[in-house]
């Protein structure tokens, strides 16, 4: 798999969606307790080490914001659950 990622990065024509998907896959692997699939250099190359045109930057930021919001949604749902549970126990 490592060779596949290196070959993708060497092409240098990855679309913004592909860049974000690789970064997300790496983050998910780390959160599951597995080894990171990207090196720090790979992460840098995917996120900061490229010069996008305006359309690519807009698309990349849109996908990145969507991924960030999914993390917040999980936290917000858990907070709402805890508030509801707290209210339930206070009402007893």
C-alpha cells in the first residue's frame, strides 16, 4: 500500500477530493489504533505542499470543512445526549 501512495503523490495531479480522502483515511487508521498510512512528509505534501489554482482551493476547502463538521456533529450529538440524560436524572 505504501508504494501505491508514493506513486499517487509522485503523479502530482491528484484532485482535491483525492487529497482529502487520503488524509481522512490516514486519520481513521490512526483513530482505529492502526499504524499511520501516511508519513509526515506525505501529509504535508497532500495538505500544504502543493499550489492549487483557485478552483482547486475552493474544492479542497469545501471537502476539508465537511470533514471537520462531521467531527463537530459527533461531539454535538454526544453533548445533547448528556444534557438529556442529565435532565432525566434531575427530574427523578
